[in-house]
């Protein structure tokens, strides 16, 4: 993202690695339990701390 006046709004999901049954590769959500960004790479979830 290069614009200074735009934002990306992610879905909020509790424990996405347990609750999302068929995630698509590249899926990004905000884990409301861990309070972290969760990204699915097609095989595993990665959790990014702010």
C-alpha cells in the first residue's frame, strides 16, 4: 500500500487456525485471541506481532 489516505480492513476471527476450515492461500485475518495478524501461506498459518 502506497497511499497515505487508504487502509486495509481485515476480518476479525478468534483462533483462525482452528476455526477456518478451508483457508485460501494468502488469506489474512486478525486473530482476536492472540491479537496478531494471521496469514495462511497455503500450508500453515503464520502469526505476526505488531
